[in-house]
C-alpha cells in the first residue's frame, strides 16, 4: 500500500519488505497527520491523503489500515478483527469435515443439556438460530490470550499475530511505538513482524538516531522529505 499526503512530496510505501518508520519532526504536522488518519476521511481530512495499491489503484480510506494510536493500549477487541477471526476459524472448521461433524455433535449435546433445564421453567423456550461456530465463539468470548502479566513487547507480538490471522491484507500503523520499547525490544518486535510478513508503519513525533534492522526510516521536516 502507498500513502500520499498533500504536503509531503512523495509517497510513503507500506510493505512487508521492511517496517516503515516515518519521523515527523513538526509536532503540529504530526498531530494533523494522526488526526487525519483517525478520521478515515482521505482527501477530506484535516491533512488530505490518498491510499493506493502497488498497482496504482485507489483504496478507500475507511478501514484501510489498523491504527494503534492509544499506546500502550492495543485494540485486541476491535470488532472487525474479532469478526474476521471468527470467520476464519469457521472456514477452517468447514474445510475439515471430520472436525466439523465432531464439533456439531458436541454442540448438539450442549443444546440437549440446556434444553433439559426447561422442565423446571414455566415458559416455553427454543433456540432462535441453527448451529454456527461463529456464534459459539462469541458466546464463549473466544479472544486473544492476553493477561495483565504480559509485558508490552509480548502484547505487541500477540496483537500483530491477531492481525496476521484476522486481517493479513491490512497494514498496521503504530503511533509513537518507540516511546514504549527499548532498542532490544524494538528489534525483537521488528524481527517478529518481518517473520510474519506483515506490513507495518510506525509514526513517530521525534527523531531516533539509532539504526534498526528491518527498518526503513523516513524523516519529514515540515514540507521536506528525507531518506
């Protein structure tokens, strides 16, 4: 995916070949860019931008990337990601007939056990829908295994894994990621991202003099772009 802001001379490429870090030195410009991406309004945003594919085809800005703008919090419960995860698991189950039958039998037994409770109730009750693995996953709150004891690096890796499973076609954008990781942790995360083949952009409001493996750094100073 390519990202082009009106006030920046060239396109910013977001691909799986390297983590693209964009350092925006001007704080006002940084705020405008983040606000514009959050609005998902594209050319109508406070800092107009366009998204295009590698083939030059325009991409609608709505839900075009996974934006993590409130670090250290990560959007593990994002509705789109969780819905996509459930759909993928359901598809995997359907593609394995024996597993599909086994799970349906377990679901049928569960329905029968719950139905037996009706004999102690005064009303009449029934299931309003047929068996669906997505409904089962939702009912039992199937979600990424994240605990309070996980460090931020571990949470980042789990979140990137979720994105790779649920929305591999969408790039991830982290805002001020480097404020929460030391150099070794950052290198570890970058290697993990690269191993999964995820496309990631990191927006930073300050200049990092360190060189990191797997990183392509772009410095934006007002209207000037430097590699």
